[in-house]
């Protein structure tokens, strides 16, 4: 999971844009999906919770044709299970949890309030907008911003240093990327990268 998360984060950061393409749902028109993965990507929108009972039942039927089981749960969450066993839970607050659905697991969320968990408590809440939150609260958690200046990041780094991240400091500042890495006294590591007005902030436990 940790290797997957690291690769996922690098893809997001280097690409510069992370877009989940959800087409509007209309059960009154024919929709063709390429695969079960394509089906999940197209219909996994939190607005599914607002569908009528009949619409949910029809969507579940279509999902079955593509090997995707859809479970609209009483707590407002939606479970999507692919035929290969891959599971996504979409919580009412927009949080995504993958595979390990009976625990906190790996979550993905676009927008919303700043999450307070075991890792995010170690760093200050940024004053700039965070567009994506992803990770778990035990090992590694990452914040992504798509519109933040280098000056804002440098100010934030000073706040991070004031929280105790002053050990094993590494800085890299080139024409294309700025990177800051530091540990605190408990061995936790924060890594901040900035490029083209986009940034990632990652906090890791040892």
C-alpha cells in the first residue's frame, strides 16, 4: 500500500492535474462502458445517494452486467466491489476508502474540511486551499494544492519548522521545483514539494 501511495502521489504531482471524470447519470439513455473499471469511474459520484430507489436498483442491475456490485448502505455510504475483489467505499462526506473498508484504510477526498487525524495533527493547517486529501492516518498522508505560490509555501515551511520539523533538513530549489524535507524529534518526516503553482505536503511516520 505504501509503494502504491508513493507512486500515486508522484503521478498526481508530475501530471499537475488530477481529474476524476464523472459523466452525468441518465438512466433514460443508453450508456456504453468499456470495462468494469470504466463503469466505476463513470458512476462513482457522491450524488448517487440522491437517486430514487428505482434508479438505484436499475444502476445496480447495470453494474452487475459489468461485474460491479453496488451497495447503497443505510449510513449513506456507497460500496462498489469489482469482480476482482477491489472495493471502494464512498462515505457521505466525500471520503473514498479503498480495499480495507472495515478500518480507516486508504482514503481519497476532493475538497471539504481539513481532516484532523493522527498525522495531520503534527503539521499546521495551511492558509491556502487544499484540493485533495489522500492517505491513511497511521503511516502516510498527503495534501495537494493546485493553486499556491512559492511564497505561500515558504511561509508555510516556517510554520512547519515551528512545529518541530528542524532535524535532517534538506532543501532543493531549482528553476522547476522546490523541495523541503525535515524530521521532528520523534522521527516523523514532512516533505513539501512545489512546482508550477502546485504543491504536495506529505507527512510520514517512521
